[in-house]
C-alpha cells in the first residue's frame, strides 16, 4: 500500500477524496460504506497518509512502477499525483507501520465497539495532535457500536475537534444511528469486479488462472474474501461438497445426517460451504442456457452430467432452501445450527417437501 492507485476499482471514491485534498476542504467526518474487502480501511489509511505526507510529491516519480520498498499495483512509470502520499517519508512510514501517535484506529472489542473505547477517544481528542498536521481517527466496523457507544460518538461529531477527521467504515448506512450518518460525508464503495480480482490473484498472488477465475466469481466483489478462501483450502472442501451433493440421491438418511453434522461442527467455514453449495446449484441451472458463464468452470463435465438430473424448479427450490438456512444462521447464535443443517440437507436430497 502506498498511494490511492493501490486501491482496486474505486475510481469515484478516490476521485472525490483527491478533490477534497486538492481544495483543502476536508470534512470533520467521513462514512465509508460497502461490503467487506473492497478497500474501505485501506483507503482510510492512505487518506491519513495523504493528509500528513511530507514528501516532495511534485517531483517524485515511480521507478519501474513502484514506490521503493512497497509492493503495490501502480502502473509503470506513472507519476504519483500531487495529492497522493509518497509512501516513504517519515510520516508515511509511521502510518504504514501503525506507529503514528495521531492516527488512531478503533475496532470492535469482541462483537461490539464499547462506550469505554469512545470515552478513551474523547479524552485523546481533547488534546492537540502530537505531530500530525491532521489527526485521523479510523473507526472500523462502526455498525458494531452498541447504543451507548453510538451516542457517545455523536457528542464528538456534534463538536468536532480542530485538526481532526474521523473516518467511519460500515457495511451500510442503515446499521448506524441516522444522526451519526447525517453528520458524516458519505462515500459508497462498490464491489470489485470479478475480472479485477482475478487479475490481481494471478499477478500478485501467484494463482493458477483457473483457480483465480473461480475465486474472482465466488468472492462476490470482495478481495479479502478471495484471499481468505485460498487460506481455507476451499478447493478440496468444494470438491468434497460437490461429490456429496452428487451422491445425495443414493445416500441413506443416516449418511445425510452425518453430512449435516459435519457441516454444522465447523462453524468457521460453514458460511463459505453454503456459498459453495449455492454456486453449484446455480451452475446446474446456468449450464443449460450458457455453459460459458458457470462459476465452477473446472468442473464443467460434472455440471453437464448433473444439470439434466433436476428440473429448474427443483433447483430453484433447493437454492431457496440454502438462502433460508443462511438467513437463519447469520447473526443469531441462539439457533440450533445442527438442526438447521439437517433440515437443509433433507431438502437438498428431496427427502422433505
């Protein structure tokens, strides 16, 4: 990470931030919204660097397309724009390493951002910045603020301190108090196109083209999700899931229940497993109309053979069952996940109506 060019496919947000920097009309608070993994926190950190960079950006050009010591996605021989951070001055280096005293990061403590964290922030903001021209507070996952924390933050936003900008990141505005949203300059980050994720996975992460293409589609616009799927050994799990789904018609009920139990036991990968099942069902429908647009293109022959074993209506019903299971599980720790998986598996196997 160095300048704004390292942020993938967020032209509109970056254009707006550069304009605000150029005009020196920086608001006291931003709200960056968008799904996880689209660059909100990265952009916030780069913006903090740009506000405090002391490098000579007018004369600094990239050598071979990279800022020295940085692994980024700059285009070759493109000069750093005037309002971009240089990435190598003392201030930029401290922000990159997370050691700048005036760049304050707040994240959830457990499932919530608590009032004690906001009270501590209020105390810090009552003092002048140590060394920064502009102090920047980055509150990640602001939707995790409990009501008390939200009201405490509102007091800060109502009387914003000098030389300070707060940047809140959240998935959507509806997850926050309307009074907080109204006091922030809202910038929406879009999902990253599959082709862009695919290209970076191949060029920067060393992925094989086939795997990168599948992950680009499966990531649903989130680059961090694509990387986490790689780390979770998703290929082997996907192949195991597809094999089991193909075997459902001949499975005994005891085997189906054992499969459901195995899914429910591994809560860390359950959400991803359900998405993989959803992608398989989708491909069985899509293959009938355009075989080039399937997600799991490396399993095209398996998909071809299985696609005519079900009616489209039956496949749509199964997809609906998966979506129902996903909704029941998300954000509700009191539900019996094993029971939800048993019902889902029985519906996928056509053992329940």
